[in-house]
C-alpha cells in the first residue's frame, strides 16, 4: 500500500512540475524571484520533449508501482497521462517537438511581458 501511495505522490508531483514548466512564467509576474527556479525547469521540460527523453520521475513511478505489485507503463509521463487525453493515437516525435515548442512559446510570452514591465519600471 505504501509503494502505491508513493507512486501516486510521484504522479502528483510530476503533474505539478509539468504545470509549473508550462505556466510558471506567469507566476513570475507576481513573484519575480520564482524565475530563478522556473527558467531552469522550463528549459529542462523543453529539452526533454525536443530530445525525446523520459523524465526521471517516470521510471521512479514505475519502480514504485512494481514494488506495490502493480504494472508500470512504457514510455514517458506525457505519453501515458497527458497525450491519451489530447492525442489518443499516441506520442510521436513531431508531437513531442510541438509540445516542446508550446513550452518555449508560452514562456517567451510570459517572460516578454515580465521584461516589458521591468523596463517600464513597474
């Protein structure tokens, strides 16, 4: 039971991390210091997608599920949890490139607004 709860906690952490990667730049509008944490996370998220890598949280979750006597899954977190909702056909390299570009574009917008505010003095 404990391993299943830990695996579920990893999924929640992973989900929060993905949300932070995509939208964390907007948090910097309110708390500018968060950019020091967010920028490396956003870069990591984009690189994971562009390179087709699997985030280290995915094997951790799978290992915990196996220790709980449950089946893990193949592929990455986005492929397993996010893409079935958005793209039922599955994850492809072009889709990963699109997701990586989405991370970059959303964060360029967020930080572009933040920079413009800073240059205006407020």
